[in-house]
C-alpha cells in the first residue's frame, strides 16, 4: 500500500498535521472557476518540500502507473490536472483516470493546427470513458494569428508559435492547480531520459507527475491493444509521434527516434512543455 507523505507547502506557512485528503473523484477546479482558482495558495518549492518530492519519486519508481495516479489523485485532487495531446500514452492515462479519478480536469492545447484525427479522438475518448477533455484555444484564431505575423509563424519562428499556441495555454489550463500529469516516457528521447516520476516543474510552478516514465513504447501499445483503448489512426500510417500537422511528418526509412518526424529539418525537438528552460521553450 502506498502511503501519502508529501505535504503541500504553501507560500505563507507550512500547514501542521496531515491535510484532509479529498476523494479521488472530487471534481477538479477548471480554470473557468476563477473564484475558486483565485483563492488558492500555490505550492512553494522549499528545500524540505523538494526533498520530500524526491523521496516520493524514488519510492514510486517501483509502483505501477495506476498506483502512481491513485497516489497523485489522493495527494492533489481537486488541484490535480492533466494535459493531453491524445498521444498513445495520454490515451492510456485517460483510460486509467476513468477508473481511478474520472473527474480530474483534463485539457488539450488546441492550437488550431491539430490533425482532424486528433480532434476526433476527443469524442471517442468521451464516448468510451465519459471523460470530456477541455479544448483550450489560443486568444487568436489561426487566420488572425497568421495575419498578425504576415504568414504562418511555424515556418519562421516555431519556438514563438509554440509559446503562443501551446505554452501560454498550459499556463491557463494549470491556473489554480498544484500538480499536473503528463504522459512522457524516459525512453522517448535523451531529453526525457531523466524525467522523475514526481518532481517540481519550475517552469509552471507545479508538481509534475509522469506515471508512465518507466514504461517502454511496447508497454503502452500492449495496454492499448489488450484493452481496446482508442488511439489516433495516424499511428498506423507511420506517425509514431503526432503534434500539429505543419510540424509533424511520418517517420522515414532508417530513422529510429520516434520523435524524428517532429519539427523535421530544424534543431527544435520539443515544444517546450517538458523542458526545464524558463523563457523561450526551446532547446528540447
Ligand atoms: S507545433 Fe508547430 S504549429 Fe504547433 S504550436 Fe508549435 S510551431 Fe506552431
């Protein structure tokens, strides 16, 4: 049995004693619930708090993803959220959340450049699991954004484009939250190889939980096929990693990195959501 030991540390004073642990099914606070979100006290990453997170992460190394998610829900709900791009890992986590914490607030960064197959997955997930993923949109529509920048910015400055159409949305989606979950795996890339199960995400000032960090690609696909988890049909057409359509291509012969089709032909390898860099979202 996994114990809940990480205590939230507030900006003002570390609470004494164990806080009331909400039910895993407590409805999360969506950013639109601004009154509640504005009342919250963000966590403060004191050295004591970070040491405790590291201890929890080490302890969870041998836990299953379900145990990690259950721990996260017990520890942080209703201020626990998940961002998903409807990749295979995200769909697996959604299938687990449906069992463990179905009212967790889940959102998608709806950049306006996603594949239709990706958008369709939202409804397939809702039909199967009853989880309604909130599609967060940038302030400007794609036409407005492209007029503002005299054309598609993904061609000339993809880092800024990701900042405007992804990272700002993640800040919005996690407003009022203490922790967020992502589907990253350590074997996806060198950049992700050091990802802890639980750690402090200093870019977003949140606890970040990666329940699948220890899983391999084959573990994810075994679960999908064994349990009939909905997935993006583009994966069957040579796209192991899917982002926005202008910045995603199918893998080519001889390529081994499953993310080689993302921002192909540029030095960019990540949108910045999972990087430790603070400002421009580049470099991963
Ligand atoms: S992945 Fe491409 S289109 Fe999507 S936000 Fe980033 S640069 Fe823009």
